[in-house]
């Protein structure tokens, strides 16, 4: 199994549809500061179901939608599609090629699809969960993040682990419920 293509449309700085192709092995993305390298990595996390705006280097989820430049108006939606080569059957689905996609509308709605058929976020998480790129193994370490982890207080460090494990939102809900 390997990632084949990643298509961004209206995602962060990628206003026009842009497709990146990957070969098996290591891929390097190079470019000047601010050219969108980290945005590509954010798109990869996002299409695989990332729910934390902070992990995507934004304040709120809407920040992933192209916000406009002096010469180009903002867009109403962000779309990312990831095509995975599944000839080895690592993903539990009867297709040799699997495309997962995610769309977020500025008006608030969001859509997920597997091979063009609408699905729930949970379906994508389940599809990826045993493959090594799902919630458990999909590890994106951002610029400066290692430093932040090393310098963090024990409380912050616990927060990183909880966010990675996806329990932070449940703890927040519990705290809110206990306050009532
Ligand atoms: P560096 O080498 O400094 O790490 P980089 O190539 O990783 O740079 P990114 O962080 O991917 O750069 O891209 C930053 C650019 O993306 C900034 O110019 C920022 O304005 C732009 N950007 C981020 N979000 C949006 C958005 N929603 N709409 C338009 N542009 C955006
Ligand atoms: Mg960067």
C-alpha cells in the first residue's frame, strides 16, 4: 500500500486544483518559505480525518478554506482527495485503488466520501484504522513540534498525548458535564 496522489482544491494556499503524485519510497517536498509545503502535510492529515484545528495550524476549522489574496477572492469550500494504492489489500475494501475525500463548506457543512460515495467520518477512520496510516500510526510531526514537546510542562505534555489519542474532546465534555 502506498499513497498515489493528493489533490487539493481551495485548501489553504492551494486555490486552484493541484495534484501531487507520489511514488513508493520517500517523498521530499521542497520550496521557499511560505510556499505551501506544510499546507500539503496539513491536507494529508485533514483528509485522513484530523479534527483538531490547532493540529492544522489554524484557530478554527474554517481556516483551511482558501481565504483569498489581493488578486483572488476567498473560496466557499476546501476539498482534498487522497488516492491510495491498495493492490496488496492492506485496506479492508474490495478495490485496488481507494480514494478518500473530504470537503468543508464555509457555510458550515462537511462531506466525506470513499471512492466517490458519500460516507461518515467514522467510515474513513475505520477503513484506515488497521492499515498503519489511520489514527494510531499516522504520525505527523510538525516544524518546531519536537522542541515544543521537549520544553512542555507535564500538563501540556499530557495534553499532546490526549490530543493524539483523541481523548481530549471527551475529557472536555466530561469537565463540562461535571460543572453543571
Ligand atoms: P516554511 O518553509 O516557512 O515552513 P511552508 O512552505 O511550509 O513554509 P506553509 O506554512 O505551508 O509554508 O504556507 C504558508 C502560506 O499559506 C502563508 O502564505 C499563508 O498565508 C498561506 N495560507 C494558509 N492558510 C491559508 C488560507 N486559508 N488561505 C490562503 N492562504 C493561506
Ligand atoms: Mg513549513
